[in-house]
C-alpha cells in the first residue's frame, strides 16, 4: 500500500469507496484547520467531508451525517507515530 491516503474514503462497508486496509492503518483528518474525529467520509479533491451528527441514526442504523465544504487534509496515523 502506498504512503499517501486515498483521495476519497468512506467508513461504511456498503460504499464503493470503502478501503479496509487504509482504515486499519488509521486515518487522521483535518478539516478547516481542526482535527476531526467524527468524519464518516471525505473527498480531498472536491473539498468536503461528511460528519456524523450526534448519536442519531437513520432508518438503516447508520449515523446521520452532514456534508460540509472546505479544505481537507488527510494522513495515516501510523506514519505520524513513527
């Protein structure tokens, strides 16, 4: 696997952008200069993230999300620890 994170990644296994290997390494996301831990999906090239909203769930049992636009920075957490 490369040292650069994917351009688009989703935490849901149902998504075509789900990547189990990348998620296992740990992904850090900084959105608008602030590190976020509630990111469900991101796209670097389009400049957006989907953030989970509280503990509310949709009818399929997935977290409710809010799409926010802005600069996105992503890195692998295991690289930062080394």
